[in-house]
C-alpha cells in the first residue's frame, strides 16, 4: 500500500488549502513554498495509506 500525506491548512486571508504529498520531501517542499501564506497553528497533516487499485484510476493523463 502506498502512503500519502494529506495536508489541510488555512491561509492568512481565510483561504483553505487541501493537497496531497507522496513523501516527506514533497511535504517539506510544499510547506516551504507556502509558509508565508498559511497559519502554522491551523496546519493539519494526516498520514493515509492508499489502496494500490486507486493508483490505477488516479493517474495523470
């Protein structure tokens, strides 16, 4: 099973950010790119395990 991090954050202007990262490096990159735009106290990162069958249906075309 593939592990995915789901990121849910609130922006300083009231925006809602929802994204997924495949690994720790991708998560750290996303956080570094958005650190000035989000409220760190409102940040939630959830580790999810993705079913391999879902990977087949979610491929970028």
